[in-house]
C-alpha cells in the first residue's frame, strides 16, 4: 500500500486512548507472520483498523482480506479507502462462507455486542469456517455503554472458561476493574488497568481484556 495512502487512512481512523499501544500490539503479536496467499476475514471490521495494521506489518502477496460488518457507513468508509479486498454486509452470528475457507479470522471487540446465545452461535460459525487461526478479543469487565450512531451497547460478558470450552488459549491484558463514565478515579484505574498486564497475561481471570487464540488442525 502506498505511503501516501497509508497516511491518509491513518488520519481518518482517529486512533485514541491506549488501544494503539496495548491491544493493537497484542493483536499484532498473535497475527501469523506468514500471510502470503491466505484468506483473511475481519468479523465486525468497523473502519478497518485491523486490516490497516496487517497491511503495514505483513506481506500479503496473493492474499485476500475480507471485511464483514452490519454497519453500512463503516463499509462505505472501508470501500472508499480500499482497506479490504472484499466487503460483506451481514448480520451476526451467521458467517456467509464455506466450511474451512478462512486461514486467519479476526473478531476484535465484537462478541460482547451480541446476546450470549448469539455469541455462542458465532463461536460455532467460526469453528465451521476457519481452517487456520482465529483471534478474538473482548472485555473481561463491565463497561458502561449506550447505543448511539457510532457504537452498539454491550449485551453480554465473556469469561475465560467460555472460550476454553471452545478450545481457545486465553491471555489477558489490563486489570479487571469497572470503568464507568464520570468516575473521578478513571485515570488511576486506567493506569492500574494496563500496568497489571504482565501478570494478567498469564492469569487472564484478573484481566480487563481477554485475548483468545485458537489454531485449527488442517
């Protein structure tokens, strides 16, 4: 991807908070190093931050990146900047792909926006379509969320055992403490949230974000 286009996309993504320094580096760490000639699916792609990070850090020769989302505005944004090779508008939990057709599947900060039963259906759909690696991230702590034009509310909370039942390896990021809008101790909690990461990585039960990885046998 040309440097000028990368700079333009980056300016539109409007990174914020601590995600670019913590969560995104975790995602990159668990992203396969060899993605040449692969089919990559980003479930709940949003504005395409995952694909952007992959494009600037991996050789994607011969590969296809697919972005899937329910939000037409996000898909239009991704189409405008050619972030994905293909875009699919689809309501979850259904994934409209053939069995064992995806080499690397990303689903970051998505499953918590589904009701628990739909989230479990999504995990089964991921098992069906993925033949390589699946990477899921989700909060391990309740956040105060409301639905608006930019974001859907959280409808479920997921724990380590929920993913281990589906044979995922689970790692942790941050510290499991409630973060509420207007909390006078918000900055302190955010600092604690991320300084706890070295321990939470090995003991994800105490973490604020779960990073769940599953490798499928070919």
